[in-house]
């Protein structure tokens, strides 16, 4: 039974990252008509509504400790992570962010080691180095055009750290005796509460008529229903089944999935450097999983 649960956890983590790896296409299309924070607000609002429709049952306030955990999850995983990533995109290269954010599994392992939950093994470190080398090759595509922006790259590092902290809050929430949909829904609600003041200061409204255009609506539904509602539920399940560290190393695959779908949908070229990077990244993932 334990082996079967572990297998399902690996499969769910893989499918979750598969969906998250394709979100850049929808986001890239939506950025023509919307700002990053408008996309963020709309996708999580759609996700929140969908989770209410699927499971409309409320659960009452129980304690400030639990409510604080829900609020912290919303602040970290919904508000801060995506805001830091989006603001970083305005200051530094997307390739930089792709590499830097992918170090979050290392931060997760470090936090786990500090908490006494696990220790950093040689295999994990070798896998991390191999995966990062592959991600660098994929992101920079063998070019010499590597540029650094202190504030932009720092925000990307902070985003990786925020996701690591969020992963451990998810572990706590998984131990609460609530329906996972209720937990994810309340996390989304708090995330939107934290985003709303920033949105109010920088925007007057979201142009609904533009949202309802066929292409935009399709992409928002994908981001809200698939990449938000479904993926946050499935990621929580994978963390509960495998643990934060083993689940997080699937993040290494995000750039791999991104370049594959970019080639299939946007017809972007896959160079020999990218092929080598994909092989290194997958090798790093396998080694880390065996740690």
C-alpha cells in the first residue's frame, strides 16, 4: 500500500509540474492585454469560485493558530511568490528567473535539515548540481548573453525561498482534519485578501469585456481551473504523500516542460544545448529522488 501511495504521489507531482510548465504560454498570451497583477487576481478568483462550486460546504473558525496557518499559506504561496516572480520579470531576464526559482528544492531541503526532518545527502546534492547545470543550459541555450540585475535576481531568490516556506506550511495544513478543497479554498481567499490592497493602489478595475474575449477567457480558465485550483490541490496531495523535499525536486522539470511545449505550440527551436540540458536535468531529478 505504501509503495502504491508513493507511486501515485510521484505521478501526481509529475502531472502537476506538467501543467505548471505550460502556464507560461497562457500568461504570455494574456500579457498582451493585461498586467501581471490583473492576471494574478483573475486566475485565483476563478480558482476560488470553482472550488466553492465543487465543494460549497463552509467550515467554521476553530482557532487563531489554524487560521494563522491558512493566512500564512495564502500570503506565501499565492501573494508573495507570484508577486515576487512577476516583479522580477520586469527587472531581469526570464531565463535568469527560470534558473533561480528552480533552486527552491535546495531551500526546502535546507529548511528540512534545520528542522531535523531530513539531512542533505550526497546523492541529493549531486542531483541538485546536475539538474541546475541542465536548467542553466536550457535557460541560456548555450549563449553568452548572461545578464544580471541585482534587484530582479534577488526577487527571484526570495520567490524560491518563499515557495520553500510555503511547502512546510502545506505540511501543517495537510495534518488538519479538513477537506483538501476547503483548505485550498481558504488559502486562495487569504491570498486574494493580501493581493487586493496592492491591486487597489495600482488599478481601478479589471476590464471584464476583455476578459470575456474567447482567447483570453480560455487562457484564464486554464490558469484558474487547471494551474490554480487543480494544481494546488494535487501539489498538496503530493507533499502529503512524498514529503516536501521529494515532491519539490519535480520543480527541476519545469524548464524542460516549458521548452518542449514552446517547440510544439510556439514552434521555438530545440538546440543541441537544450537537449543536453534536458538530459542533465532529468538525470539530476532521478538521482535526487534516490537520495
